[in-house]
């Protein structure tokens, strides 16, 4: 395997690719810059509530099974890699002229977030536009340059690319969007209602998670955000499926700690990854 580390990301490539699948984790970064923490009004524990904590670890076997894994290093509270670079929030960045209405920005979740989970403000004042642009230049652009390069590289080799955009979702968010009497999904797959992935690709991803015994939903309450919209082009052979996993399955959301059964759940996800890559035998051999 070949591992590349930068300030923005860690990219681990397999020694030999087993198919056109790419895994990426844009929200699991946990390298909090000291100057960022110093100016935040939240403590280091509260500020982690925005993380898709440990998602990169859940999928870290992908390179061993033949697929590249791109993981963010910087946390979502610092910069959100699943937003467009121009989704700038005038409520947290000085010097911006009026911006078009955008519900993500209005809720404080632009590319430079104003709040963490629960709507809790990150800063006491505002950042300068220069500060915001520096973050985007140092972190956002390198991550997306790496992701775009991976997608094109895989598509050139295999004729298509399937990007699995890996996330986790708060347990309470699923409960709030599940109708009484209906089963609560443990995994929600998003393809922007068919816009970012072909039907057969979506069905294969759904079957892999369902085959592992997980309850799977589609597009509600999460249909996919910037990464899916920007990269998903089924007509060009580029498919993107956003995967949201219920955090309660593997972590203590309050403490931001792995549950005792984390290793077992990671093995379950390894089976899902192997199924998607067509290398289920490797998992069995490794277990033996």
C-alpha cells in the first residue's frame, strides 16, 4: 500500500486495485489546530460533536481489499469539505457582500461552519475573509484536487468510478425523521433521488449493507450534499453514493468514544466493503 499524508488529507492506495470503487471520509478529521481551539468558545469535547467520529477507521481496511481511501485530517468544525468552496457565511466571515439564499449557510453550516451540532456557536466574533480563504486554499482545494484526481484515474482504468462518500449520522436525527410504527434505518444511502448514481450501482450498495443485516433507507433524511452533487455524473460513468451510518451502532455520542463492540462492527463493515469490491474471500481468509 502507498500512503500519502498532507495537512489536508491522508490518502491510502492499494497495492492492486480490485475494482472501480473509491472510499472517502470528508468529515472524520480530528486534527484540531491550536489557534482554532484558542479562539473557539466551545471546549474541545463539545466542538467534536460535528465530527463523523471514527468513520475513517470503520473503512480503513478498504486499501487492503483493493480500493483507495481518502480521509480528511482537518475537522468539519474547522472547514466542511462537503460544501462548495463559495458557500461562505456572512454571519461568521467579515467583509462579505450579500450572498444568495442558501439553507445550509442560513443554518450556520457553510464551508466555514458557524455552529456545531445543536446549533451551538463556535466563535465569539467573526473571522476575516483572508482567514477563511486561507483555510479553503490550504485544506479544501488540496482535498478536492486529490478526490477529483482519484475519480478520473479510476474512471480511466475501469471505464467507470463508484465513489462511496462515508459519513455517520446522529441517532436522534434518524428518530426524528422516522414515522411512528416504521422501522428506523441504521444506514441511509443518498444519491440525490437517482441523480448521482445509476440504479444498478445504488441497488448493489444497498444489497451489500442489507446483506450484512443492517436496515437500509434511501435519501431520507440525507440525500447527499456537495460531494454527491459535484462528482456524481452517471451519464459519464461516475457514480456517487453517500453513506450515513447511525452513530449509536459503534460509538458513545455523548463521550465521543468507541463502544466496546467497535471492533466487531468494523468487521461487519469490512464485509460490506469486500462485497462491494467482490473480494469477500479475502475477508474470510484474513479471519481464518
